[in-house]
């Protein structure tokens, strides 16, 4: 049996792609990941206005367009939690890939909309989306009331 003994794997330009520490733990410091929240309530339906990036490795999430743009082709994991601030049910949100509702046309009536059942409940959805480089993902909220500022949107490259 052979062993490959390395501490770092780097690109030819010197950028570290992967590090293995003495305990065998592997880190990938350049892996795209983001987590964003809202500074204020969103008062109308539309693209989820997550305007504060808490984490944004690689700066692939835009706090002005509220989009994550894939730097490389791969499968990414996305999560969004919304807290509608309303007195009625029927609010929902969905993920969009390149501006198109992701999940429509899957057959069998399948759709990745996440509905609010009762007023003032949080709604959450998580799913993998395969992207080509330069594809983007955002969220779209359809609301009867305002969307609270206690919402978040996040994602990362799985592989």
C-alpha cells in the first residue's frame, strides 16, 4: 500500500485549495459559501432582499442584486428561511435559477414552493441545485403581508 503524504494542495499560482492538519482534518479555504440576512423588513413581494452578507467566501453573493453566482460548475446546497409578518396564510417563497422558478416542470405536479400554513410562522426550504459557472440563484417571496427581517438565505458548493 502506498501513502500520499501532503499538508497542502495548491494551484500552480500558489493558492491553497486544501489543507490537511496533523489530526487529519481537511479544510478547503476557497470553497464558495455565503450566508445573508436582511437589515429591514421587505414590504412587498419580490426577490428576497438579503442585503447583509455575514459570510461570503469568494464574494460570489451580491448584497445589491441578492444573487449567488456560481464561480464554477457543480452542485450547490441552498437554504432559505422566511418569517412572514402577516395576519393571513398563503405566503410562500421559492428558489429561482437564472430568474426562473426552480422546480416547475418536474412532472407529477412537483414544485419547490414553500408555503406558510398559518400566519406568523417561519417557513424554510433547503435543496441542492446543479449550476454551470455563471448561473445564479436567488429567492422570490410572494407575500400577503411584509416579510420580516428575521430571515436568511445561504448556500455552499457541495462538489
